[in-house]
C-alpha cells in the first residue's frame, strides 16, 4: 500500500495508522515497530506506554536507526506546521 501511495500516486503527505491498540493488530507482537517499518509516519495508539517501550527497545537493539526515527518526527512536525497545527 505504501509503495502504491508513494510511487504510483506520488503521495507526499504522511501516512497515519488507525489505533493499533484495537483488536485488529493489538494481539500481534511489535505492532508499533511493524507499523513504523511498513512506512507509516504517525502511529495512533491508546496504549502509548507500550508503544514507547517498543520503540525504545528497537532503538537500543539497533532494529531501527535513530536517524529514521528523527526523519519521521521531522516529517510529522513539518506536516503539522504546514497545517498551522503548530507555530514558530
């Protein structure tokens, strides 16, 4: 789906998940990490503590590079800024 969005449709925006704490994927291990690695830019979750721990562990274990996470954060902040959701 992400390749279709980015390459075929030339979508430049951010890709946002549905709540990954819901039953559709909540029983899967590492759902936050999998969502990030799949190309999602903004992860919606009701269980932010678990997602935070999952991302922290992935960083410590070098599963995802810190630069990739920095890229996602910058992309999200730029999007929010462009929508006037944050200001200087």
